[in-house]
C-alpha cells in the first residue's frame, strides 16, 4: 500500500531505523534522487531505442536489430561506446563555458522531475509552485545551449545556440500561457492538485473539461512543447543540413552523450507535463497502486505523437518559426486564456 | 541608444558539409543568418577525366566517363558512344536503340529519385529520402540484372549495348515502372499539401527565364522557369521521336516548381519506358565495330538531355585509336554559377533548399 507520498513513507522508514534531523532529510532525498535518476536514465535509453524503432518502421526498415531482441540494448552499447571515446577538446574553446554547458543541460533536464507526479503519491516533493518551478528550471536548457554555442568558438555552433535561444524564448510564451489556462481551472500551481482536480471520468480531464478551450490549449501546448524540445519541425538549433549539428558540433564522447540524453529526457518532460496538465495525469481506472501505469501509458502515447511529427514533417525556416510564434501562436493563446477566464467566471465547465 | 556595432562574418560551408552533396565549398558572407554573398569554390573532385581519356582507346574511355557523372552513368556512356558513332557514321541496330532508351530513362528516374530524396531531406523531412531510395533500388536491381553493375554501368558501348537483357527483365521492368508511377503520386500526396513544405519551397530562389538562359541553365531548372526546352525533342537523338510524352514545364522558377518538374518528368519517363518495352524489336544489339576502333579524322559535339540538364561531349579525332581531345559538359557547372546570383539576401536554410533544388552533382562540375 502506498502511503500519501513516497517521500513521507521513506522518511518514516528511515526514521524507524534511527535517523533524525538533517541526516534524515539528506538520506531521504538522496535515495529519492538516485531512484529518479536511475529511472530517467533507463527511460532515456529506452526512448532513444524507441525513437529509432519508430523512425525505422516509418521509413520501412527495422531500425536497430543486432543487440538483443530487436536491438533492445543497442542504446546501452552506444552509451558505452560514447563513454570510451576520446573527449576531443577544441583548442580555442572558452574553457569554463564549454565544460559547464553539457552539465547544466543535463542537470536542468533532471531537476524538473522533483515535482513530477509519476503516480498517486509517487512524487518527490509536492511543491505548491510545482508547474512554475518546472517552467523555470527547464528554461535553464536554453542557457546551456547558448553556452555550448558560445563556448565551442565555432560559427555553426554559435548560429545553433543563437537560434535555440531565440526559438525557446519565443515558444516559452505560448507554452506558459497554455499552462495558465490549466492553472486557472485547477486554481493551483501544485502538480498534485492539478491532477486531483481531473479525477473521476474522462470528461474531467482538462482537455475536455473546458470545452474547446481545453483542446486548443492542449494543441498550442504541444506545438510549443515540440519547439521547446528542439524537435522537427522546430529542430533548427541542430538542423543537420544547415548547421551540421548546431550547438553540439564540437562535443564528443560523454559530453555529447549528456546533451543527447538530456534531449530525450526533455522529450519525456514535455510529454509528462502535457499528460499531467491536460490528460488527467495518473488518473485512470483501478486502485491507486497502479496509477503510475496510467501515467506512463498516456505519456508514451504523447511521445509517440511527437515522434510521428518528427519523422513526417519538413523543417521550418528561422523567420517562419518566429512569425508562427509571435503572429499566430501567442495571440491565439492569449485569446484562449481570456475565453477560459470568462468560462471560469460563469462556470461553463463539463464535469465537476 | 548607442548604435550597436554589428559585423558580417564568413562561414565555410563545406567541403565537408551534409548539404553540399559532395565536396563543394561555399564561402558564405553572413549578416546574422542572412546571406550577403555566396562564393562557390570548386575543384575538390577534379580527376582530370578529360585528360585521362586522351590516353585511352575509345572503348576504354567509357568506364572512365562512367565516373564523370556517376548518378546517371548511362547518360555518360551514351553521350560518348553517340559522339563516336557520329564520327564513324555507325548505324546502331534497332533493338540496341530501344534498350538504350529504356536504360537512359530508367537512369533518369533513378537520378530524380536521388534528387527527390536529398532535396526533401535538406529541407528537413528525413523519411522521404528512404522512400526514394527504396524505389531507386528497384531500378538498380534491373541494371544489375542487365549489366552486373549498380552505379557505373559501362553498358552502352560504341555501336550498341554490351549485352542483351535477360528474360526476366521485361516483366520486372513493367512492374517497376508501375510501382514507381504509383509511388510518385504518393510522394505528391505526402508533401504537396503540407503547409511547412509549401512555406519552405514556394517563392524561394526564384529564377527568371532570362537569367536562366543567360547563365546557360538547361534541363529541369530551365523548364521550371517556364522555358519549354528539351533536347530529346529539340535536338533529337536516338529514337525519342517515336514515343509519346509530354515535357513538363512550370512557370514560377522557384524551388517548388523545380521539384514538381522532376516529379512529373519521372512519370513521363515511366511512360517512355512502357512504350519502349512494348515496341522492343528482336535483332542484334550491337553493330559490327572493330576492336581497334579508329574513327576518321573529324570533330563532333553531341548533347543529350540528362537529368541535370544538357550533357555534352565534344570529341576531336585525329584518326588514331585515341581521342585527340575530349571535352565533357555537364549541366551542373552552369547551375552552380547561378547559385550566388539567386541566393543573395536569403537565409541559410533557403540557400540549402536552393542548392538542393539545383541538384548539382560535383563530379560533373569538377570532372
């Protein structure tokens, strides 16, 4: 039986074996951090494999097939290869910036999971500013990409870094405004409260609960999220055919692997947020102990959607990307927010 | 507010860059992402093909010229054989002419498939590339079945072709062109209505017919700018006058039109191949040509409609068994000169799209 939260359960457990005070806090969160880190690393490896499989099947090939059943440990072997590779350093790099960029990207990607409700009670810390915290911490990714672009002292990398900064800053606005619609409806920034407000039947999910507006907000959020995760059609920062590899052009070995894993963790993050905010999070039939299954199922469904985008669409151009954000998406989300506020005021909601 | 000091900067795009399709170096002068100037630097793939040919006998030139434009090696074989045949006034048997047309048109489709795949990939959609290669693979199989080679065929020889097609060729070829025709419709459905694809291609890299003619552009690029000019019809060679086909022409001269011209051309080529298969006569596949081929003294320029525009060979013979001088002309050379002209003021992403839409292949530029 899962208690109200794994954190409290763990705290009780560790308290019962005699830990107390600061030591208890450090031990509790230390164990949780390791657990979440391990889970996410495995998830990232899985997502890389899955993406390659999806891409393969869309393109009428198999994708990785050699290592294990349908190449299931291919990414593990790739990771091992990257670990063994020489860390090639450009002589003219900006040492500090170059070194810290991948670490910052990696940490920012993982830090968001402190407030991610994987299931009922499966949350590290239910902060009352949950979603705000996620928005803030994932923004660090931009800085890290900009750092990578600058620190590499390479023109392609710099162009990639500048592109990513411009892109993510632009798409942050529609993303946050879309999130605001949910916050407005749930009257809370806490991730747990937002999910709890969507309990019961499927029409209590925010996507259906606020008729039309919820759906529009979901779509605008997904578009902004694709841009945030730097994926096609918004993968300009690393547009291979234009900028070779963009910001990570000079990175090799484990530093590159950190960017690469962070990218897939960001993919999971944006999908998990979409599920939490719009698709009812862990809510689903069955007891609380299997709620995490619903969360993962829904998240993987959203990830699959994003993968389909990636392998079907061409890439937008820089100016078209900006135009789309500022002239279309941002006005649309603001209008949507105003309508949502009016509906909230008059209580035109489906469900409870 | 103090004036912000900005600077132009230069980027070397290539010789090793994913979108330069070979080893072309473009020196870009950029203002942010905007292109001020493009300077193509060529010559990285210079293999002195023309000079090598001066030291080889005529039949030995053909495998070398395979490498002149390796995506459509059949055309290279053909244009040289045609030159030699015109010099020596050799009459090519009927069956050989039909086989040549089939191979040339299949090769044109294969080449346009590469164009389609790489162009779409350069604009960011990775999947159609593999679709295009899947279809190209069927044509490669046909070539392998016929001459044992998949890229450099050495199939079309002076006076005919090197060997006859096997029995299974005809049914397999019919099936191939039928599949390809259907798949091209699929490509059109996949991309033509896509708003991102339209935004990236329509109105990008406009080439006026005057400019195109001034720079000596030919082939699909010229036809996309509204000039209906096709050497198969306007300077007839082989037996193209016996077939019924259209010359697809578009008016705007942008990336989208250049892409559409090629898609339509593939379908027209399918028609030609189908007609050639229907009319394929029995008979010899090669005229009697002495092993030590010595054309009479003379000079000839032959040109054919290749998938990348006009491909020509200027051949001067001094009566010996080796060419005195051989000059090969590829369409890509002229098209690469157009790049600085029409990509001024556009963005890097547009430059990539324009470059891809020209379908420049570097071995043809550098020779």
